[in-house]
């Protein structure tokens, strides 16, 4: 027998707010932002601020903190090299001591690696996308 559930809103047990997804596999934070010129958020969830630290280096702060810094971060970038000789890269953490990842924010770096010279450099991208999965505090 097939069941159908039709609802307009799913509320928490008290009926006063949305259902909390803290233990389910749902993105706890996402952000789409412009990394060129004056950085600006195009859309986001659970993002409080966006800080430009320099070329290819931005910090995204969370509205609601994560439980610790052991969360998963995934990023993509668009609008890097236009000549086809470079591969764009994006990382929410790397081995540099200057790049930080805490329960309240993550520093993102972006750049490119040339497929002709194997050289790498930081670069701003037209669109940066960041998704965080993990447990909220």
C-alpha cells in the first residue's frame, strides 16, 4: 500500500520553528560568493560574514558554530583561466599554518595550477562555492 504525505510546513515538536537537522546528513552551511573585485555573497545558508584576506584568500564565518573543526568542507570555483592552460583549485584547508579552520569559520584559498609549467598561484575566481557537512554545536 502506497502512502502520501502532503504538508505545507514541518515544525519542531513545540510547533514554533523548523525541524532541526543536526544529526542528519544535510548541509550545515553553504555559500556562493564572488571572489573578484569586492567580494560579495550571492547566496548562503548559515553564513554570517565573508572577509577578503587578499588574492585567492577569503574567510567565511558561520552564524551557528560547528561542534568542532572536524567537519567536511567542499569547494568549487568558476571563472579562473580562460586560455585552457590552467586548472582551478579550491581548498577550505591546506597545510599552510596561515590557513585556518575553526568551529566558527573557515579560511578558503583558491588558485590555479598550470598544465604547461606545473606552476601554482593564488587567483580570485568569479564564483566560489563552499559546502560544510558535520555536526552543529
